[in-house]
């Protein structure tokens, strides 16, 4: 770029230069117009004070005080980190979404086309390389022009001063009043801008100032900086801009609304041609090049702003929002909430997540095809990797969005309220394996037997701080029944789990105490309800009456699959800045929740649920690999669950109505009529479809199992179909080790239980 430009300085943003016939003025005449110009210069963005005012005491504006004020302004001007767009990627590098407060990607000078650098200087400050922080010739020219017209028609702000103003606007962030103050055309602000501009010219080269300016300035349509502008209007990088494209973008800066090429293409093209003419005048292009460039159409290849999780595809919007909550809440990303918010809002991050796009697609397809978005109920599913806590899929029937008429929602049914979810859902008998794990850790054996009557009073039970007592003995609300009249014990653990015998697990709770159950739930990541409230120590806790989220339940079962190793849910694997520097992320947080022996027993027991005779016996995967799991259905069929797992993948499916609590009886879901929904018949098939697709390519990893003998009983009235009430028990052969395929108890469901303040659970 030529250091000697023969044309006057171009106008600054917001100024308009109207050429008029020049009138000969003597130096004395020019000074005579100075007083008139001083008032107008404040409004027009031209600074005279602090440079020439102190030397002109007759102007009557308090030159001495102005000079002292100018000297008192600190010169430690520092530009804040520029707000940039953050990109969120899945585990295979695919873009999930781009989120930003301001769509900007900071780039270096060599990543910008020389044409845009030349064009921006020529149209805004043609003498940029010749003057310092202030262009004296530009000021005198502006004085003359404005004095001739009697109004402010031309400004004299330099590109450096404009950059300072943009920095002040950037510092203001989303504070509307602070932005107005930064843009206010007052003498004091102009003095401050000048002082900072002088400091910048001392500390930075012209090329550095220009690069900073091109990265900070606004080009319209939410595009900040030349890279975002290039992508917005031409779908290309700034380094690839040609002459007419560079000229159009350079012309936008003065007034992005007036010269908007989408809304005002004629005005945009005229402005572009004006920039091209300036480049000819500055001898940076030839007349022939200008003629060819001006003959070209605007050539837009416009892309609408794509901001936020709402733009995510394949149902990933909810997971995207979960990532946002992680960054804003995890202390690993900042000591205070303000620090974490600043990190997110400043952006400029590449966030690489754990979400597996294939498993996400499998989960999303299953919840969308088995449950229609227009159905009165919805479904949600989370998949977790055992042994790492990595969230591999997070899907739900209702799309992510704000259009209620389209059944959209921004409430993530898979997670707790603090992470963007709701108050959760009762898991029903999905909770019973937690009771069993607590009992085994307390020293009970897999063949633990209880008389398990068909009905019983809620028993007095120890809590962490005292004792829970049943004050309603003999009354309906003080009694816990089993579902079927034939469900009469005694039972041992494997049978009781397969049949979900309520009274068995209530007696187990009574023996070990509610505190042991709550502590085991805490170790498994169930540290409270989805709402954030603590788990209540009441006997119905073990029957799944306290609301939790699918992510929490999936991770509990992933712990069983990992032989007792609990790993906190993990959504982010790596973060880098746009410059490639690593940002520290939380490491995997894994602890031992139970012994391997306990986990092996739980896995063996839950295998029985999915084997012949179990409630989930019809939910085998396409490739026939070993699975374990548990069904769950709550009172009046308002929520139904199936949570199951292989040796290397756990998934939990919830089905129900999040708001109105629709009873799932005589209901049509996914185009199919169901007289009554159970865990095995509602969420079970969703899990089966999703997991069959998701495990493709995964090794067939079997569980380490233990031999648990089946008790010999005289009862032979076994249920014959999945999803219907079962009998009290059946004679069964002992299960084998490795891949048990023996006969297990027939399917059944639990009865109703109504402790004070709890909801009646049922199960299938």
C-alpha cells in the first residue's frame, strides 16, 4: 500500500461527505469558521480539543481546563478480549451449533485479503499511513467544508480514533446504557478517544491497528469483524475476497443499515462503486480494474446468522444447551459465576463433546418414530458409556425450540432442573436395584429371603437422623400392597426383582435402614431430586416415588455395568481457543460406589429381568448380545421407564407427560393403541430399537456374573405374556454363569404404595 495518498481523508462512520464547489478561503477566514465548527464537530465526530484547542485560547471554550483534562486521562488503554463465536462439535468433529453474543472470528493480517485492507483504508482514512492519531489536514478540510455548509457534513475522525470508539462499545457489552455512553458525541468523550488513539499509535504499528480494526468493526446482520462478514455475505473466508466483494464490505462500515445489500442492493452497489473509485484515486487499482469490478453484480452468497442451540440438527439442541450449563456452572471453567459467564460470552472456543452422532441418531429416531410429537405424551432417552460417564446420546420427542404450537420446548426432559431440565419424573421400580445394592453392601446375601406378604403396614424404619414411623397404620394411606393377590412370599432377591415385589423391598429397606439406601443413591450420583431438593427418607424412596432424570438413572445403571465404578456425567472432552491453545476441562471424576462383587450380583439379578420369564424378556437386541435392565411404571401409568445396558453402553428411556400427568390407559402413542402402558410395552420398545442401532460396531462385552440359585416353590401359575400381571412365583432352574439363559420368574408388577406425601407406584 502506498504511503502517500493524494486524496482527502474519507468520512468516518455516521458522517456523510457531500461534495460542493470549493470556495477560496484565506487562513484567517478558515479560523473565523473555527468557532462555528467547534460546536458542530462534537456532533459530527470530529475532535479538535486536546490538540489545537490548548493553543487557541481565544476560542472561548476553556482551553486551559481542556488541556489539563486531556493530560489527566490515563493512557493505559487496553482493548478487552473480543467477543467471538464458540463452536460446539460432536465426538467425530461434526458441528453441532455455533453460539455467540457477537458473531466474530478473530483472524490475523495474513488471513485477510490485501484488497479488503486497502479498500477499508481508502474509503475511511486515505491518509492513514501518513498522519498520526489525528489528521490535521483532515480537520482543516472538515472545518472548511462544514463552515461552507453551516452544518456538519464531513468528519475528520481517523481510523485509529474509530477503532478506539469500537473498543469502548465492545467493553460496554450488552449494557445498553453503557453502549449509548460509548457512542455519545461529547467533547469529553472525544478528548478521551484522542488520548487513547495517541497511545495506540505509540504502541502499535499501523498494520496492527488496521488488523484490530478489521476484527472489531460491525458489518451488519450480526457480523462483527471481516471474517464473519465474509462468511455472512459471500460464504467464503476473508483471505479469498475479490475486488468487488472487498469494496462492498468496506463500504458497509459507514452505515450497515443504509447499505445493507440484502435490503438495499442498489444503494449497496452504489456505495461499493464509490469505494472502488476511492481505490483508483489512491492509485491502488487501475481504471481498467475498476471498470471490470463495477460491472460485476453484487454476487451475494448470503447465509443467515446461525446462532445458538436452536440451530442444532438431529435433535442435538438439548445436549448443546446442557453443554452451555456445564460451562456456566462447573468451577473448572472459572472460580465465580461471573467468570464462567464471561468465558462463555466472550466465546472464541472450540468445544469438543462426547456426543456420538451415530448413537444420537439412533436415540432420536427411536423416540421420534415410537412417539409422535403430536401425541399427548413424550419420550426422552439418554445413553451413557460405563466406566467413563461420557454422555453419548440425549434425545427427546419434542423438538428444541420456542414454538409451542409446534410442540417445541426448551426444557430438557433428560436432565435436572439446574442443567436446563424440569423437576424430573418418578422412576418407579427403576430404583429397586439401588436398594438391593445398598443391602448387599450392608452384608446381605443374594439369597436374602423375606416373607413379603401381599399387604403390609409401612414399617418403622431407621433414617440417618432418627426413625420414620407410620402414623397411619391400618388406614389405606398407611398400607403397602403388592399388585396381584397371588403375590405372596416368601421371596428371594432374584425372584423379587423380576416380579418387582413391593413388600420385599420395603422389608429390605427396614432391615438396612433408609440412611443406607439414601447413601447408596448418593454414591451412584442420585444426590437429590431433579428439582434440586434432597431425597426424602421415607420407605417409598425404594419404590421410586421421588422424581429424577433419565441422565441420572442411565448413569446409575452404567455404574452397574462398570462393576461398581461410578463416573460423573461428562459432556466435554476438550476445549481449545481459536488460536489452538488448550483450555483446561474437568477430568473424568470416577469413584467406587460399591464392590465389584456387589455389582456382579446386581448384574446377574438384572439379567434375569431380560431373560425368559422376566418382565423385559421381549426386549432383546437385534444381535442377541447380553443385556440387563429394569422396567418401571408409576401410579396410574403416568410415567413408564425402561433402563437397560450392555457391558459397554447404558440407556434409560422415560415415557410420559411432563406437565399434565396423562394416565397412559386407552391411549394412542406413535399411531398404536395401547389399553395400558407398562415399562416393557411403552419405553421398552424405544430402548430396544435405539440400542440395537447404537451397539452396532461395539464389541460384545459380557458381564461377570455369579451363580444365584433359584428357590424351589410349589407355585406354578406363571404369567404367559409380557406386560400383564404375573403370579407369585414359579419353579425355576439355577442360572448358569457367563451368559445365563435359565428360566426366571414370570413377569409381574408391583402394587400401590401410598406413604405420606408420595405417589402410588406400580411396575411392569
